């Protein structure tokens, strides 16, 4: 694990760095919902997105920093509809040059601690491209289980890829942290 990594909530002042980060990771892997085309979000819109996390009582957006370099992100999002507000969805990514350094675990530990501190959240859900074995293994280490599959979820470079649906039931699971 990299001892220099610091996890902290992203701020509006980080918006340009977040855009650059997302455009970089989109080029490095097919594991995301966007690719080499990037995210195409104007700076003002990214600032609004980051600020919306700060005004929401649950939703949170963290960055993993190696000095001044953003090397990973993780976000938690709860639906606004009351009937589904007990479910938190999350996304996580790490720059390829920082893979296998424990950053995914650090972000997962941060995310799990956050959702456990909110009694109204009883489920955490995610989708992961079915061939991303390392991410699936990471999620399983934290107690996530596959509960379904979206066939042909992604269409990348002329090929279809399935996505696994994974969930973690906070109401029935013991606390799990790795690393």
C-alpha cells in the first residue's frame, strides 16, 4: 500500500483536475462507462456536480491524492426518491499507473465507513464490467455478492460486454474492511 496516498473529499477547486483525471482514466481502460472520448463536461458543470455533493446529506465524492496528483476517485450516490433512498450506488476508479498499490482498498474503506455511518442506507449496489476480475475480487473481499447480470451492458469498439450487478446488504453483514 502506498503510504503517501491521502483520501479527501473533492472540492469545487478540484474540478479541472477531476476532468483531467477522468479523461485520462477513460483512455487507460475499458472498465468505465466512458472511454477515450472522455466525459465532455464543461468546467462550470463539473463545479456544480462537485458542489452538489457538498450540499447533499449523504452523497459524497472523494479523491485519492498522491501529492498533488489525483490518482483515484470514488463517489456515493443515493436516489432522490424515497422508495429507493435506502440504496447507495457507488463508482470507483484508479489511474492505471497506480493500480495494485492498495488505492482501491483505501477508497473502499472510506466508502464503507461512510455508508455505515448513515442508518438509512441498508444496501450498496454497483455494476462492473464482467471481465474486470480484479475489481470483482476487490468488491467480493468487502462482502459484495453478484445478484444479476446486464447482458450487452457496454458496447465498446464494436463488441458487447456484460456487466455484473453486485450488492452489499448492510442490514445482514458484519463489518468488513481489508488492508
